C-alpha cells in the first residue's frame, strides 16, 4: 500500500498430514485465502518454503504449476465457477481437457462417476442455469473430484447456500475426507468448522490457533 509493506501471511508454519480435514478460520483480511492460494499453487510465497507431497514448490515454471494443480488439487469456490450454458457433465469433464499426461483414459466415464458420487446421476444433462445452488455446488465438487486429487481446497464453499444445503455440502466433503482425500476448508462460520478434525485460525496474517479435535458425526 504505497510505501507501506503489508504481509498477508507473517511467519506462518504448519504441516498438514494426508487425510486430514482442516478448517481455516479468521476474520476478513486475516490471510485465509492467501494461505489457500499458496497451498493450491495459485500464488507463490515471497519467502519461506512450501512442500507438497514431499516436493519443494517455489522454483517451478508455469507449466509445472499447472500440472500440479491439474493432477493433485481439486478446487471448490463460493461462486461455483460453472459455465452457465453447459451441461453438468460437460462442466465436470472440463479439467480433463488439460490432462497433459493422459492420466484419465475415458473422460466421459470419469465425469459420470464423479457426478454419481455427489448424487447427481439424474441431472447430468442439465445446465447450471437449470440447477439449484446446492446442485451447482455438487457439480463443482464433482469437477474437483474428476482428476482424482489428493487434496481438495474449498474456499467458502457454502457461502451462497442456505443452512440446510450447507450442511449437505459439508457432509459430502466429510464423506470424501473419510475416503482418504485431504480437505482444507476456508470458512468464517464456526458451526461449519465442526465438520473438520482440525481448526487453524489466522489473525492479521499470524497463526494464532491450531487445534485438533474429534470429527463431528
């Protein structure tokens, strides 16, 4: 800001194990989304080191970053980010267009299975404009799942949903976590953090809380 330098994250150090469900909390401007963007290889840290699945991230080129995002990380956003006049099936297939290493042999079949997993087998030909908010977010989750990620990053995934639908989406994320996928959730809703097994809290870019707990049933 002008001549003033502000650290979005300040000396934050943490380790997330495979299979954890982590909720990242904190007020607006605390650094939550910045942390998620660094973990998701969308932004780079100005200092420090970041290891993803044992690999040092930081000196990679744009194509290498893109490959990591396409093969290891599933993203879920508050605004769904679906193509509006495109079917649910086509939206879920989209990430596989960028599958440089051809890991997924049959994209259409993979997309169908992902939609079945989130309970939308009967809505595959509906466009996002024909789906409810909860259904759109389920399509977004299926799109994140179709690449077989080791990590799902969810940035306020229930922010545009009512409380009942929010609980359904959180239960779905919890189910996926129980199947072995690491989930990192950014939320400002305390009750949603109860679905996680670990809560991290940031304030002014500083890690002020790191608490493990029992998973809510």
